């Protein structure tokens, strides 16, 4: 008899860690994306029987452990297509993927028969996936009120209160859509900019949870941003769309989009310069995921030069573009390039405690944890993960960090407190 369905994710996660496979490597063996494997391991996606058979083969375990007594036949269906052949096809292929993402959003969050209620209820994007199909009814509100509400939502994100944000975003999106629809002229453009920010927040939250809703939200963010007539919302929306592209393995089109949008922004103006810097940083990391070291480091250096000229900027589209932020990205880039040892010196000069928000500090500790993990230093990795938890308890429950915790748990080294940490953060079911 196979494992109970609610235990399937833990079985796959443990076997993958024992086999020293990444989520991307396991996904490649059965036609799934790395984000889909993350959803499988968190019991939010039930693979096809044929995919389970391929997973078992890749993991080197008996098929019965995943499939029960039935031996499936047929081929697995890939969740993500190959690299886009050209930038010209970008819009068409993105629309196709959005259609698929909408369909996936309706079916990927499995019911009580395939996942524990505790796991599903903790997903901050659960309400968003439904809301993006049909927003709740809402009336237009004064633009000043809408701006205040959106600013508050952004502060919630920066504080890493993701469950609270996921609950509030459907109503905010509905009010913003209604307000833009009712407005005319300049007021309509301003409402579109606020709507773009709301969809950017939605895409950022969905990306953290490896949710397919990120595609839909990012596309809508860019549509709203372009109708606002302002370059700053366009830059921010382009950034979250590129992140979604990169997470699906399309790093080259992501770099092209980011550098093209960065070239459109005036580096001599404070607001556009800050957004331009974040686009360059995201492009650097995207290039690194594709193994393009020269492009990644050149983009990082360009972004670092920009930060020397940037004052602090305030407003709805406030963007953090500082030397510390560049250092965090540099660590991430070096991790992605397979040279984490080069990041140790960068980490030694980085004072994470001085970074501005819990979300930013948690992200910095996350990249530091990944660096130490790649270097095989389990105690330092665990220390960094505990700092993530201290800064933002909901951040450490993200699928990617639960997977990292699982890798430590099933590795050869034993660290005091790791098992309790894994249970507390959802990496190990009780």
C-alpha cells in the first residue's frame, strides 16, 4: 500500500533531499517546473500518476511509495514550455501561459481529500487565486482613500504579514478596478497607477508562494501601468513580470525585458533612477540563473554605480535602491552562478540589521542561508534560517525555505533544534 495522499509531499521532499536533487532537477525528469514541484511537496498540487512514476524513477525509490499498487502508463504533461524563441513572440506566448495559469489556478489547490486543511489554510495566496477569476463586487472610492489603502497594503507586505495581505488584496483590487472604471481623464490615469501598484503587490506575494497567480497579476499590473502614462509603475510592473518569467525558466527574455525598460528610464531623475536600479538588479539575478556571469556582474556593477547618486525616495512607488540592497543581490547572483565562496566577503560587510523593513532583512538572511548551504556549512545555514524566522515568521514558511530546511533535515549533519524548527515552520509534518 502507498503512502496516504496527505503524506505524499513529505515523501517526495525527503526522497529528493536524500537523492541530492534540486526541485528543478526533479521537475525536469517528469515534465514539471521547479515551482510545480514545490507545490507538490507542500501538498497543494497532486501530480498525474504518470508523473509520479517518473518521479519515483528519478528518486530511485519503488513506484509503490508514490503511486500505491497501481502502475500508471502514459506520459507526464509538462507545466512549463521551453525557452521562448524570440522577443517578438513574448506577448503571444505570455498570453498562452496566462490562459494555462488561470486554468491551473482553478485546479492546483487541492481539496481536503488530497491535502491537509492546515497546509491549505496557511497559503496567503489561496484567496487571491479565486479572486483573480472574479473580483468581489466593489464601489468606486475617492482616489485619496484608494491611495491610502494601497499604501497600507504595501506596508503590510514590507512587514512580511503575508496572510493579512492575502486576505485584504481581493477587496483592494476590486475597489481599485471600480475606481479606475468610474474615473475619466487625468483621474483615470492616476487610478490606473494605484491599480498597478495593487497588482504588483499581488504578483510579489504570489511569486513568494510559487503560485501561478503571479502570471495573471503581473500581466494585469503591466496593463494598468501602461495606461497610467507614468514610467515608474511601468518599470515596477515590468520587474514583477520578469521575475515570473525567470521563475518559469525564461531568464533570457526576462533580462531583455528588464534592460529594455531600464533604458527607458531617466537616471537623472530620482524616482525613475531608483526604479531603474531595481530593474538592473533583477536583470543581474536573471542573467545569473542562466549562467551568464559576465552580463550578471556587469549589470550589478552598473546598479551599484547608480546607488551612489540616489537619495532616499518616498511615495506609493517607493523603491529601495541602496548599496546594501546591491550587496544582497550580489550574494544571490554569486549563489546562482555556482560561486557562493565569492559571496562570503560580501556577506561579511553587510549589516542586515540596518536594512529598512522585515521583508528586506528576511530576504537578505535567506540569500545568506543559501550561500552557507551551498558551501556545506550546516550550522551557519541554520543560524541564518533562524534569523529569517526572527525577522519574518511567515517568510520562513515560504515553499523555497521549507525546501531548504528539509534539505538540512534529511542531510547527514545533525544540528540541535533543527527538527523542532522544521516542524514549527511547516517543513516537517507532525
